[in-house]
C-alpha cells in the first residue's frame, strides 16, 4: 500500500492516563482508508521514527483533516513526544499497514483491547456502528490509573457496552480480558494488544472468526528491513506491511 510523507500541525498533546497521551494533529488525512492503519512519526534527535496506531481521523482537504494518536511513554522517543507543544509541525509517513476489514459477516461483534492496543479500536468501533453492527467492548489494563477511552466508546451509541478488566482489581473485573469474555456472547472478534493477550483471546474464541492487530517493534515501518516479521500458518509476515492486522486463519499456530 502506498504512503505519503506529510507535515501535520499539532493542535493538542494531552495526558489522559498514567504515561498515556492523546495527540491531535491537523493535516492531510485523505490517504487513510481503514481503522488499524498506523503512521510513522519523526522525533527530534532520534534516527528511527516512532510507529503509532491511528486512533481516529476526520477527512478534510490537504490542511483540514484531523488525526488522533494515542500513545504511551515507554522510552526516550515517546518521552520526547510528550514534550511536543501545540503549534509545532510533525513529519509523518501516512498511512502504513493494512487495517481492519469491517465488511464481514457479524451481528454480535466483540472488540477486545489491551492497554495501548486500545487506540486503533476506537475508529473500528465507530465504523462498525455506522454499518449497524453494534459491538461489545472489553478493555484490559494493569490498574485503574492506566484506564482510558472508556467514555469514548460509551458515547458512540447507547447500546454499546464497555467492560473493563484490571489486573489488580481496582476497576471493573479483576483479572484479564478473558475473564470478562467468558460471560459474553459474540460471533466475531476484533482485538489488538500484546501477543500473550492475543493468544489468550484466540483460544477463548475457539472456532470463531476474527481479526487480530499485532504490536511489534519496528524500524522502517514499511516492510524493507523485515525486523517485525511474525510467524504465521503461511510463513513469516511483516507486521508493518502485511499487518498489523492478521486474520484468524493466519494464527492457528496459537491454538
């Protein structure tokens, strides 16, 4: 998939949870096609760009589109991103990767997010709702101080139910997303999060179809370096190029 190098103006860069920030940008979003795609952001003083999933976007012309990035500070690069101020301009490669396909046969979709795997599921939920497919949402975090985006999902539609699981039990169900899933009814799974979570979700879903977005360390972000390759049933696939969204049939090796 083709991508462009674009300049985006920073509108906001606000902390929304422990070490988690919401970055709102203004620029050309017309090339973004589906939820689950990501961008690569140039960060001052760092050679490698930082890959960040697209939480949501609004279409406009080359200067008026809006792009929402939600990220967590986990190292020097993201710590530098947290210092970005409104009015600055960022250099982005956009869009990258293959996202979620909402044109699937489902009447009771389940959306499962783990920590900072949650952001790409925001636009996904909105697009499913627009198609009349009202999802249930399960979000997993370590603790209450890490929780974000619950209100964002709840405000999308009155029939959307959001379930929260925290490992320490400070909010919602104590434990993992699978502890919530075992009490729900669904016919299709969309998920994003760390590989151990994805593996558990696939196993919980059994034979049900689904799409799973992988988190991976990336260097180039567009398939040249092969550094983010993940083993699948049909060989190795590059998470930045063939992914980050892979289909259930690619992941039978997890079961």
